[in-house]
C-alpha cells in the first residue's frame, strides 16, 4: 500500500480521535503476516490490513503537530511514511508492542520534516537540531516550574549554551512568518489596518527621482550657460538677481533665458 492510497477517501474511515488502536488485533495480524511467504498474495493482503488498522495511530500523532503552520494533509502524509517504515521494521520477537515501537518512529519522521522542510527561510542545520531539543523539554519544564522556562533553564536542561538557545528560539520564527496582510484589529468589515500599513511610508523624494530621470536627458542638451542658470535657480534655489550678479548679466536677461529654456525643454518633453 502506498502513501497516496493511505490518504484516499476510502482509507479514511473516520476522524483519528474517534478511533482506537486494537493492539491485540495488530499483534495477531503481525503474527499471521510473518508466517506468510514473502511476496505472496496473503502477505500483501495482511500488510494492507495492518496499515489500515494502524492508520489512526499515525493520524493521532500528526494531530499533535497541528497549528505549526503546516497543512494537516501534509502532516498526515509524513506520518504515513513513518508508519510504513515502522511496519516494515517492526520485530515482535524483541518484546515490544507495535504501538510502542511505531510512536517514536512516526514522531521522528514528522520532526525531521519540520527540521528539513517546514522552514520559510534558511536556518543553519545546528539551529534546526537544537530547536527540536528545545521543543522536547519546554513543556516539561513549564509544568515543573509552573511558568515559562528561561533560556538559561532550557540550556541547562539540554546541555547547550544559553546563547545558542536564544539564537535557536529566535530562529523558530522562521517556521511561519507573519503575513503582511495580517489585520491589526478584529474588524469584521475588512477595513482595519494590516501589518503592511505599519511598515515603511510614502517616499516624498520618489516623485522627484522620477522627474529627474525624465529631465536629465533634456538637461544634457541645454547649452552650458542656460544649464548653469537652471542649476542655480532650481537646485541651489537662488533668486534671479543673485544669478544675474553671478554670471554677469541683467536680471531681466536671466528671466528671459529661463523662460526660453523651460519652454524649449517642455516642448521636447511633450514630443518625446
């Protein structure tokens, strides 16, 4: 039976939480399965029956990891992979029941999935591994202390440096970053501000940059004296009288040159 077949509507006979695992039935199925010749039709049928019977176990384990930013269908698929591995590797002669063997196998597969695939940004492997260890001890520490544990307490529990734990805790936010469309209030009409509204602001210089890009080719075609007058008037914000004194002409002549140059540039801009 493949993972795709495990997740088919016919295989999902009900919510995982409403179905119990019959360990004795599984034990009997494994006994019969091991007694069949490998590859026989009987062995194949028993294998599929074992998978179907154990599916609620995988679904229940996947449910424990819900709410961490991953789709439940994806988590179920990963859990089914772990379940198939557990079934193929289980050895009843070692004295452990199948459920006791399968639970850590399935959980390990899901944790590897989170470690390797469920990060929205690149996180170093050592931090991913450390995050798994932090997740394992945080709840136990909180129950034992009656409060959320500090980074130093977590570090002492898992035998790591406090700085490493702080870095790993910060990296955990890479699981599911906040959407820019996240509302900042609970307005039902959709009119509330979003996270994007708090990031950045209108750039008042942007329009100037666009105008500069449009005018620069025109400025390069203006004669040197007229270009100097434009620079003094509009970039250095000098009066026409000051410009006249600086270039040695009358204020009236400066006014005429400005008017003629601007009219010429406006005409060329409209043409282009």
